[in-house]
C-alpha cells in the first residue's frame, strides 16, 4: 500500500512538473502578448486623440447626440419654412397676388380696394354720359389711376418680399443640410475610432484574463503536486476470484440457442403468411372450389434424363415412333414417352369430367404467361390421339404461338388464314403422327398462321365460332391452346365457344391470381372443368407422391391406351 501511495505521489509530481514547465512557457508568451496589446492601444489613442475607452465615453457620445438632434430639428423647421415660401412663390409666379397671406393681411391694400371700386363705378357712370374732355370725368380718371398705381406698387412690393423670403428659406435649408452632413461625418469618424479603440481594449482585457488564469493554474499545480494523497485508504487485501466472471459460455450458448429457435420459428411463420402459392392438393380444391384435374411434376427435377423431354420438338419423336430407331433416337423417345405418361391422368380426368360424355372442344388457358400451358395442351392432345380418337390441336395464341415448336413442324397456312378466308379448313390441317399401321385416327394440327394486326377481333368473331363448330363435327376431340388470360382479353371470348375450359397454373403462381382468372371465366359463362397444377416439386409431400406416380420403369402403354378407344368412339 505504501509503495502504491509513493508511486502515485511520484507520478503526480512528474505530471505536475511537466504541466508547470509548459505553463511557464505559455505564461512568458502571454505576458508578451499583453504588453504588446497595451502598447498598440496606447499608440492608437495618441494618434486619434482619445483620452478614454470608446465604449465608456458616455458623456462625449451624449453631447454628440444632443447636437445632432438640435441640428435635425433646425433642419426640419427650415424645410417647413422653405415649403411655405415655395407655395407663396408659386402663387406669385401664377400672378395670384391677392391669394398671398401678406396681401390678405395688409390693411392698406384692403382699405384701398373699396376706394378703387367706388372710383371705377363713378368713372363708368360719368363715361356713359360725357366724353373724355369733360373736366370732372378727367379728374375722376386721374384719381382712379393714382389709386390703382398705389395698389399695384404695394402688390409688387409684397411679391418681391415673398421672393426674397423664398430665397432665404432655400439658403437656410442648404446651410443646415451642410451642417448636418458635416456633423454626421464627424460622428462616423468618432464611431470608427471608438470601435477600433474598443477592439484593442477588449484584446488587452482578454490577454490579461488569460495571463491571470494561466498564472492561477500554475500555482494550483505547484500546490497539488507537493500535497500528499489523502483520498486513498486500504480496506482489505485483494483476493483473485477462482473463476472468470466473463464470458459465461454456457449461458451465452443457451440464450443464443433459444433466441435462434424463436427467430427461426417467427421467420418461418412470416414466410408462411406471405406465401400466396398453392401449398397442397386439398388447398387447391378448397380455395378455388374447382376440381383438381391433374398435378403435373417439374420434369427437370425428376431425374437427369427427363429434363430433355421438355425441350422444343420433344413430343415430335412420339408422332413418328411407329418402329424403334437407333439407340440415340430410342433414348430420346423414351424420355418423351415418360413425359407423355404424365398427361394421361389429365386425359382420363377430362374423359370423365362430366356426365353424358366427355367434352369434344376443350380450351387450355392460363392466368399468366410461362405456366406450361402450351406443353400441357400439346401433351394432352397427343394422349387423346393415342386412344385412337381423331384429335385436333389448334394453336389459338396468335400473338406468341408455340405449338409448332413443341411438335417441330414447318410454318404454313393456319388459323389466321382460315379466319380471314384465305384458305379452307382442310387446307390448313396437317397430320402430325404416322400411326397408320395401328389403325389410329391420328393427331391433326392447325397452327396459328401468319401474324395479324387484329388477333383479338378475329378470335372473338362469329367466323371463329363457326370454325370451331365445324371442326368439332369432323374430330372426336378438339384441343385449343389460347393465349394467357392476363396477356389477351380474347381468351375470355374463346372460352364461351367451347364445351369446357381447363385452367393451367404453375405452382409458383399466386392463388389469388388463379382464382381471379377462374371467376372471370365462370362469370363470362364459360364451363370451367377444373385446374391443372403444373411444375410441382416431386419431393413435396404436401402433394401426391409424384416420384412414385411418375417413376415408371416399364409401360404397357399400348394396352392401357386401348381401353379408352371405345369411350372416345362413343363420344
């Protein structure tokens, strides 16, 4: 304890010595500043003749203020006098002498006016009776001229006095203005000198205060450095703790684990609340109140070889697969066949979708683009054709047709040429398959045709309705691939021309979007057969076990398909 106190005392003394040395240097510098500022102030006062501080010289300022006020009052009075004289001078210049105040108040002029009026009346009366040679008339004339002369002379004297009065008022005003301006300049000079004096005086006071503060601080450090430490006492001997107080690893791990679990649950709940997708087959039917026709898997996630079956031209291999080709063609054919197998449950659901027979004209539509509608319609049409039914696929998406890419067909006359009357229906029909050796009716295709500027008007016209009715008479099933509902309003009109509508929805599409499309279709009078949920992850247990349902190894496709021939023929 004593060593600690001694060491503390030494440290304080060393620190105080360094501070004292620094303050001593500063004290010398500040003292020089004080002396320099005092010398500058005294020199300035000698040059300007100031005997005291400018800010404190109240008596001098008061004298200057009173003198300035007196000059202002005198100038104001002179200006008033000049204004009055100027007004009288204007009357003189205008010849209105009788309106001058001096004329009105002049007794001689006021007394002469009745005599002049009397003489004028007497002269006029006598002039009417006598000629100018009549002595009394001449006497009256002389008296009248004499009176008018005295009157005019008095008026001229008053006018001359008014003019002199005006000139004197002008000169008095100018003299006072010069005095006021001179006094103002002296006051400004005095203010400038006083301001500079005040600045220098403040600088002297500030330097003095700094000097006194530094001197006081240096004395305090000297006293504190030599004083013993009196605020430290030894209470008890320090004992090191057996365990560290921080960090508490077990407690921190427990809190982190519980916090992470709660955060994960809250985050999962939040994602679940904001996830607006269809999450199960039961939710699909409960939310949309429509039948679930089929749940199609995401083929790219089934296995590596199925990923190629979804590319353009994949289904074209099955249309010309009467005999097995080489190894490469056979491998692609098996991939396409695995893909086609997924659409057969949809075909079966459509065959039994209503009592009294399956719908002959079916429109495939989606709420938004890129939901797999075209591939679904093409695969379903091929599945119908494999039952032996005469099937027609129509690409009614005149804006972005894709059915020809799925079957790898060449461009040619199509639906647009049929609707404008350039070709007959039989000229636009093309057969896609080559199954004559199996006695199948086959799959026929009508492409979109050339682009047109008004696809909406053509697809909702009476010609389109008549074309659909005519083609449905020649085929067992007519599958129409329409544009997405959000991209084209004409799809709503097409939905009223067919016997049934299938809504294709990807699993990523918000369920509210799907329901809005279904409600619009039902509101327009279309018969919605149900919904096909597309691109479902086969590992998602919320839906059916797709990996088991579509994981076929061997097919009896020919035997399985033949069981629907009788159904298709009866329809």
